[in-house]
């Protein structure tokens, strides 16, 4: 069984991004980048399935510029068997990503495709569902547990107000929640070794997909920030403030 | 021009967020239709028909829609999408699952979690965990979006929409619903509670989370919330997680107890009217978004606070 994992290169989750002075876009020049956290969960799950003997090969794929080699190296260091870079502009939108991934699925024929449930830059949460639709595959989104038996995967999904369990016929598309697992740390020797592994590069233009942006970015701005208020010294003072200043009857 | 709203419900009760979606849809000043997909969900159809501003309720009734799969919902909406210029739903785990699938079936881009509708095809949404507001324009003929419910007032009752029924495409064969677990609680629902008491990893255990925070929540008639760290540690159930990857709340009063205030958490609570933070670290980032901060050990002050409330 082959598993394909999509890993996106995003601004590190600890970093608060800046906005360009003219408001035309965010300014990510020189900012620390890394693998999208949910995609690390996706990859970790694929690796665990391989370690359990369920999967035989794990292929990581990333779409973007040659800079994306770093997240693919990271994926190889975590344990992916192969890495594919689909070279395109950095700001592909989910529908274009899904179409490009579909062409890789057609070529690689994986039994399971795992993506992150959401990229922490665009916060779209769309690509996995789109890919599943384009392939006419079943989908298990926001997955917190996965179990494969024969030609079927059982997925527990995190939904508003609880969880839901589905059974999907393989091949299927899964999107990973953070709770799916705890991704492993990459050991330095593995990172060194991963440097020597080849990364296959495919030019997106060769895949016959229309990459035109459907959504035009008009401007970016900073949300109104909450102002820090005051410190109170006691429970009594807190309650006084709430009662007298805010009219909250507690 | 016509607008279609995909309604969320549990078979008996229409989600209150549908009322907010109706208000959002009114931006286009065009007829609004609401699709209710379910099995024997006649009560829901009636509730949808009574929302002021809804012209028609389209009812899809089929056994396989009792626990609808995203695959079936997407196929159903695609089958009736002809003639609709805007398709929208309130942002929730239901719509997040189904609408991107529809988006690919229709080959149109989708705009997730819209905070503000600026023009017929121009929207404001947040990106980078709420650190950036992004204005985007969709160039597609069909506008497909989810809206951030709490940013839109709920449409009132008093409507009397026409009800029509529609054929449901055959069930998607490659997936099946097995079971669900709904968390039971006698507290108000987190998403709409007037007061929320949230606890972090610092509570230390599921028992203490309950023992320390429940009495306070009870006295205040508040919902309980939690940080991801508290949920991951097993102190609180996952459906009460507040934040970028949990629930977004905007209560009158938000009390953060032993919460550090990571941006992924504050994303989910910073629209609260008043924020109170209790943390023993005077430099905890939560104080930067709190109206009232109390630097103290939560195990001392929460019982004291609970006792002081009538
Ligand atoms: C992609 C991604 C998505 C995420 N999504 C979310 C999300 O949706 N929601 C979310 O909450 N997090 C989310 N996180 C995690 C987030 O980054 C933080 O790790 C998390 O919010 C921290 O939780 P915490 O404040 O409970 O724990 P900690 O950061 O460990 O903070 C504990 C706090 O308690 C205080 N404290 C300790 N003991 C006491 C005491 N006795 N009395 C008073 N104060 C005390 C400490 O001073 C500290 O400030 C996400 C992370 C990632 C990478
Ligand atoms: N450029 C990309 N390269 C690789 N994977 C991607 C890319 N964009 C999106 N994905 C995958 O799709 C998931 C959801 O992204 P999104 O729909 O943008 O929130 C991510 O977690 C990735 O697994």
C-alpha cells in the first residue's frame, strides 16, 4: 500500500507575520518557514502505518518554488521514502493545488492520500475535500484516528459538539487534525542523510492544469488589536470593576 | 440573481447559525432559498420556512441523508445548483466538510469563513490565525462561501416561505456513516454562551479542571472552554477547545484561567466583550488582550471568586 502526503511550506506557526506598508500583501521575506503543522501530523500517520506494516511506501509531495525543498528534506528526514516537488509560483490557491495533486495521484496511484486539515497561512481548509471530489474518492476530514483493515479505512472525525466515525473504501483522502498523533522529532543524522536523497522535480506547467488565480487579493490589513487593560490586585477589586464599570452582575 | 443557503440541522432542530447566514445572504438583495437535506426532517423545513427573508425552502428527503456525508451533500447541491449565483452556509464542521467538495464539483473557488461582505464578489476573511485581515475578490461566476456566523445578526422569525421538494441523487457508495459521540452537557452551548470560563494546561488534571472550574461556571451560568494544551492532555473534551482550530467565541465575558494566551488561542476569543485573565505569570501574553488581569495562583483565587459570586 502506497501513501501520498501533501506537505505545504508555511510561515512558522510561532511567528506573527508583518504586513507590507502599502497593504498589498504580507511580508514574509526572511521569515522563518516550516512544514505546515497539520501536514506533519499527516506525514507522521503515514510513517506509523508503514512501521506497522500496513503501508509499504510513503511519498511526500509539495507544491511551490524550489524553496520548498526544505520541507521535503524535512519529510525525508522524518522517514518519507520519496519526495516530489511540483514547481509553481508560491501562492497557488486550493483549487489549483487540488488539480495538481490529482495529476500526481493519477501517476502514483496511492491507496491513501493524507493532507493537513488546514494550512495555517491561508486558513482555507479546502484542498483535501477538493482533491477527493476531483478523484471521486471518499473523504475523511479532520481525522483524529485512522484504522485500516483490508480495503477499508475507518476514520474518527472531530466535528462540532463531538466526534463522528466513518468507513471509507480505499483509495480515500484523509485530512489530519493535530490530535491524530504527536509528530516525531527529526534527528540530526537523519537530516544529514536526507540532504543526499534526490527530490524529483516536476514543472507544474507540464501537468496541463489551469493555474489562474480565481481569487484576487485586494489588500491585507491588521485586525483591530485588543488593548491591554489594567491589572487588579484581588478578587474583590476584580468583582468591583466588573460590577461597577462593566455592569456585569456577578 | 438567486441565492442558496445550505442549512445545518440535527434532524429536529435547525441550527441557529442559519438565521445568521440569511442575514449575510441579504447583502445581495435577491431571492433567498434554503436547502434542507435530511430524512424526515419536516420540523426543520418548517423552521426554515419561518425565517424572515427566506423565499423558498427546498427540501431533499432521503434515507441516506439521515447522517449526511459530505459526498452526498456536495452531489445534492451540485444537482440543484443551476441558476444560483451565490451558494453559502454558516461556517461549521458540517459546511467545512461539504462545501469545498462542492467547490471542486462546480469548478469555482470557495471563500471560507467570511467576516464581512464588502461587495457582490468581495469579502474580508482572516488568515494567519487571525493576525491578518485579507480582502479578496472572487472572479468566478458562482460565489461559494461560508460566513462567520457571529459577525452577522440573526434574521428574525415571521417569514412564510414556499416549500418545494427536490430529487436526491443516489447515495455515494464508497463511504458510510458508522457512529457519533455527542458530548453531553447541561451548560449553555459554548458558541452562544454569554459567559465563558476557559481553563488551560495549568489545571493539571481532568479532575481538577472539573473541580476548580465547574462551580464557577455553574454560578455564572457559563459555558466551559479549554486550550488545546488542556484538551490534548485529556483534561477537557475536544469540542470545548477555543481557538484557531477549535471554536470561536465572542461572549460578553471571557474568563481565561491559567491560559498563556498563544495566538492560536486568542484567535478564538478576542472578540469577547470583556476579557478577564488569571495567570501567575505577570508576563503571560494573555494579559495583552485582557481588560482585567489578576496575577495569582488560580488554585487560590478561583475558589475565592466562586465564593464571592452570589
Ligand atoms: C497549528 C496549531 C493550532 C493550534 N490551535 C489551537 C487552538 O485552537 N486553541 C488553543 O488553545 N491552542 C491551539 N494551539 C496551541 C497553542 O499554540 C498553545 O500551545 C496552547 O494554547 C497553550 O495552552 P495553555 O495556555 O493551556 O498552556 P501553556 O502555554 O502551557 O500555559 C499555561 C499557563 O498557565 C499559567 N499557570 C500555570 N500554573 C498556574 C497557576 N497555578 N495559576 C495560574 N496560572 C498558572 C502559566 O503561567 C502559563 O501561562 C495550536 C497550535 C498549533 C501549532
Ligand atoms: N502548496 C501546497 N503544497 C503541498 N500541500 C499543500 C499545498 N497547499 C495545500 N496543501 C495541502 O492541503 C492542506 C490544506 O490546505 P488549505 O486548503 O490551503 O487549508 C494542507 O494542510 C496541505 O496538506
